[in-house]
């Protein structure tokens, strides 16, 4: 158990809809990262928050947004969903802003299916 | 532009033998490298890391070797066990605009045969 909690585990929705994925980081971790993994692909970095502030941005679409709340949990909002958004979405957390001596710990992901 | 490449999508190794997983990178600014293991239906789990100031790091059955001149790193697992069957990702980090970003390879599926 990594200590990172993601909800829901599975999500099935229709094109054009909006969903919210939630992540609770490990106790004491200040950084939260969001990743997307499409079928048999590598992990695509979406966005990172550190202590409530956006820290780094990857290949995140404009239809997607995220935030980290004062209690450090994070939400990833996906809107105007398309079939191609179907993927596993992982949240990870770490103590520091960077990975040096502060490895990322991943949740078990949310599997999003857009029909 | 794939900055981190794992050219072998899969690898099959006999139980008890050595497993060698390879990773190549193109960005000479990468200064920290990590290996993660992923089981189906679970998130990746951190295995081992290495700083660019070292060429080897060992943790139990796992050893990571870094060859900076060749921009190549490898993960050795000795001896291989059935529980090692998983997808292995390598990742590399570089500082960018005072932030750090991890770039991930596409993964190698390791199958340990009994």
C-alpha cells in the first residue's frame, strides 16, 4: 500500500461529459503529480502541484484542469470528454518538489472509459 | 521526441538467472534516474535510483548501472524470481526553469519463467 488514495477506481461516461478524479497523497507529502497512461503506453506527465501551487505542467490539454486544496488533496477535472481520453489516470505524491531522494509514490489509478 | 527509450517491449528470463533491462536517453541534462515496477491493476512502485555522479547503485537483488558517455542505464535483477514479473519503467529527471520534470520510458514487460 503506497498510502496514495485515488477515487473512483473506475469511471464510465459518455463523450462530451465532465468528470472529476480525486487523489489523497501520502501523509506528509506536499507534491502531487497527475499522469495519464493510455493503452500499453508509457506514463504521460500532466501536471504537478506543490503545497497548493502549480509547480510544473506537462502535456495537459486545455480541457483538463487540476488543483490542490489546503488539505493537500488534489482533483483532476476532465471536461468535454472524447473517446481518446479513455485511459488510466495515476496520481503520485512525494515529500519534496523534485524527485531527488524523494521518490514518487503512486496510487492505483482511476480507469476512465469514455463511450 | 522520446527522450527516454526502452527499446525492448518485453523480456523473458528463466527463474534464477539474471534479468537485464535497458534504457537509453538523449538529453545530457538528465542528472537523476529512477526505475519503477508496475503490476497489473496497481500503480508503479519505486525500485531504485541513481544520481549522475555515480555509475552504480545496488539494493539487494537490484543493481542499476549508469553509462553517461553512452547515455545508457540498465537494471540488473539477480537472481530473478517469479514475483519480478511486471512492467519496468525507467525515468529520468532534469531541472527545468527551477522545476524538475520526470520523463518516462514506455516500459519493458519482464516475464520470469519457472
